[in-house]
């Protein structure tokens, strides 16, 4: 029996997101992205923010692990 290779965290992230490609809009996809990052990379809290050029700020769009 050969030992199982430990999955690279980025490979795990890619695999997690592969099944989320059926999202209809970006807003549908964002929570899946934060959940996949949390699971694959081991972060308890993840926030996905997008840059708003008109206001010159980052606007939170999804999160995982925040109360």
C-alpha cells in the first residue's frame, strides 16, 4: 500500500470551487468562494471584498466564520 499524498491546499481549493461553477451570478458564487478558502486553507474567518473605483473603497461582498 502506498501512502496517500497530502493534498496541496491550493489543489483542495480548486477542487472545492470546481463544483461551484454552476452559480448563476457572482453574488451566488462569492459565499462558496469564502467557504472553500476557509475549508481548504484553514482560515476560521474569510471576507471577500471587491474594490469600488467610484468610492475608492473595498466593499465586503461575502464572508465565512464571522458572527
